């Protein structure tokens, strides 16, 4: 697709307005970060590709590897008896 446009003054800067058929360029939306490469014949504009950030360093499987009831302190779980609850109301 070829579209003619004009470089315009915008405050103290120069700007190229993306309008008309250029608004339909796939993967470009308002306020998205872009990368501009200056080439010999002009400019190349691409969306900035960001790697998906992992929320956790370890997977659940890695965290649970080698876990046993003893290592999980399951031996410290206790049951209250009715006698122990008397008088605490």
C-alpha cells in the first residue's frame, strides 16, 4: 500500500499523521510503542516487540519436587479435642 502524506510541525517537533487507509494497518493501535529505524531510503516503523514476562521464576512442579509430608511439616498438624475447647466460649 502506498499513501501520500505530509510532514507537519507539531509543537517543537515534526510529525507524520497516520490517517485514512493507514489507520487499518494490522497490529498498530493508538498509544502503542513503536520502533523507528532510519534507513538509507527512508524510515521503517515497526511495533516494539516485548517478551511475555514470566510472573514466577519457578514452576509449581519445581517447587513441589522432593516435597514429602515430613518436609512439609505435616507431622505438626494437630486435631483439637472437645475437652480443649471447653471454657473458651
